[in-house]
């Protein structure tokens, strides 16, 4: 697969910024390795090149152009959370995210139509409009809800595998509006989730999720099922 050009990365970053999504230049991938120079880097091409990135993220075209003049092959990061009014549900099938999401959808209902990205590892990123503050959290095994204090790698960035991040067909920001973050996901993040998957060491084999009013909690299987 041909890596994205500098112009493609800049154009994408400027397009996102014009939509009010705050941009962060990320390290890039060189022959499968991160440009940070750490041979043990556990997030190649996924972490920021700039300090204080949560505050330094920008929608200023001049700043974005300068970043890609400095680092022509920087991957494109988008700040999630209240500043960008954006939350992203990251589904990693390698760690059971597809099964965990299937369990949640079985109980709460399908996710609304919303822009969606196919990640470099062939997972899915669901983009949602976020109204107000919400800290990032993990709704289940292999699931990350990226919000305040987090970022997401955006198309056309290059993954360590050699794949690029791509908008799913007919699911670009131009094709479908951002759906509001589902209430049940917000409620989990607000702390109405009694035994979060990674918050409570030694959580039980069955983890009760809060159901809609008047409905018993749904028992989501432990990832070791």
C-alpha cells in the first residue's frame, strides 16, 4: 500500500480543523518503526510529537501548516473530548472488542449511523458528537471510549502494519452527520457503571451493566469466557 503523501496528510488535517476538530501532529512510521526512535515503542505512529498536546492542539491553519513543514510525514491526530466536541468509540477485535460491542448492542440496541473509520489494524472507530465534558474510559474488553484526555489517529495516517486509516465507505464526515454519543455510553463514563472492566482489579466473572430504567442489569460475560 502506498503511504499517504505530505499533501494528503496536510489536506486532511486542515479539513478536520475547519470542522472544529483540534489537530495534533503525531509521530510517523518508518518501515514499521516509530519515528520517536525508541525501538520498544508500544504505540508507533500514535503518540504526539508536541508537548502538552491536550492544550497545544490547534485548529489554526497556519499552525497546522507549520507542523507539517517541520514533520512532513507526521500522522494526523484529532483531540477528542469537549474541545473538539467529539467522542470516538475504538473497537479492537484483536482484544475482543467486536464481541464486547456485540454484547452491549444486544442489550442497549444498535449504534446510530455516524461517521466510521477503519483503523490500520482493521478495527473500527465510531465518531460521535459530544456535548459537555466526559473522561475517556473503557466500556468493555477491547473497547476504548476516547474523550477528554485522549486522542484518535485519523485518516489518512499510516499504521505500523503498513495499512492506512481510512473512512469506511459512505461513512465519511461528508456523508453522514455525527450522531450524538448514545446516552448509555455517556452514563457508563459518568460513573454509573458498577464495575468497569479496567477500573476494578479482580472484578467478578460477571459484570453487571446498568440497564434502562425498570430493566434489570445486563450480565456481560467476562473476557475470559
